[in-house]
C-alpha cells in the first residue's frame, strides 16, 4: 500500500480531470458554445466530478470522503445524461459522445472502487474512525489522508490529460 498525500495522486481524480477537459473541448464547438444553458450545465457537472473528489480528500473522515465521492459519481452520471442532449441537438457526434461517456464511466468505476475500499477499511476497524487509525495521519511536514492499494493511485499524476 502507498500513502496518498494529495488528491492529485488518486487515479479517479486524474480520470475526472481528463473528462472535464474532454467536455470543455466539446463545448467549444460553434453551435454548442452558443447553447449557454447546456454548455454551462455540462461544464459544471464535469468539473464537479473532480472537485468533489478533491474536496472529499480534505473532509477528515472516511464516511465524509465517501459522501463526496458519491456526489462525484452522481455528477459523472449527470455528464453522461447531458451528453445525450448534446448529441440529440447535433452539437457533438456519436463518436464524441461515446468517448466522453466512456471517460465518465471509467471515473465512476474508479470512484466505486475507492468507496468500496474505504468502506472495507472502516469495517476492518470495527466502525471506529479516528486519526490514530491511520486514515488521516499527519507526518512530519507531510499530510497523508489514506493508505490505498497501489492500483488506486499514481505516483506521478499527468500534467494535462
């Protein structure tokens, strides 16, 4: 297991960032950019996926982190729904919809995996949550919020996508 020191290390956050950037690129299409309501809604929802993951990391407890992860997952579903409206209005192609939809799906799967991990770690600690249990340890000059399996984090998060 590896200590996660910042939300940027989480693969689910990294994938949510890719999704937000994909959605942004789609909304730059001429017709899409003029539909202010749908454009703003899908941009907000895609940003909310990554922002809720980040915010949850600083929440202080695993149950609170899980609550934010659930909000992130719901925002990813909202993006998926809005992608259909974008397709129906011919702002994007089916290929573009499918690509962004699959990115949202991947983020949701990773979020679900993190939720399952956090729930399991809480069950193993008999439901008691405390900083002493290692969930949110503070080490010398470095804060870490969880021990996660290596497959859930990346040591060197990408700069862009």
